[in-house]
């Protein structure tokens, strides 16, 4: 039987701008929690928006998303992508993070456009394109 992983991406707006030290503290905390739960994923923070992908068993991903939704540091939380996949995009990376400014310029623009587009819509119009962007981001890590 093939193992399926649940993938969920959300976009949220920070209630207050995050400083780099705060982001690293958040990433460290997320990595420890996700390792204990068997979750993987990545986080992008840009211009006050978080774009995060969580991967793992559906019940654990949804429970983590419920906890995130109650976090007062976020508002305007939108689930923008849900998918069942046979492979994780971010494998055993408990929570990958990279400053968007360090991506190559074309990918950075693509991600910025995606965040802008998602901020005005409730879901992803073309899941295959979204997965492609995530895979390109994965290559930049």
C-alpha cells in the first residue's frame, strides 16, 4: 500500500512585523514541534505575510493548522492549497526557512507574485503550478 502524505499550505498576515531574530525563534520552535510529530514543510515570510506548507499525516497537519489559526500573531489566515501526495516536497526538513531576498531574482518575483495573488483569493487556481513553485523553492534551499 502506498503511503499518502497530506499537504496543506496557508497564507496569513502578521499582526506585527517580524524581526529576523523572532523568525529564527519561531523556526527553531517549529522544527522541534514538527520533528516530534513527524511533520515537514517550509515557511516564507515576506512583507508581513507568511506562506507555509505543512506535510505529514492529515490529522497531525490539521491539528497543527488549528493551533496556528489560534496564534494571535496571525490574521487573515487562508488555507490556499490542500493535496494528497505520495512524496513530501520538503522530505525530512522539519521546517525549512529561507529569506525570500536570497532566492534567485526570477523565483523571488514568482513567489512575491504568488503571495500577492493569494492575498486576494481563497485558494490556488492551478495546484500543479503551485507545486512547481514549491519544488523550485525546495531547490533553492
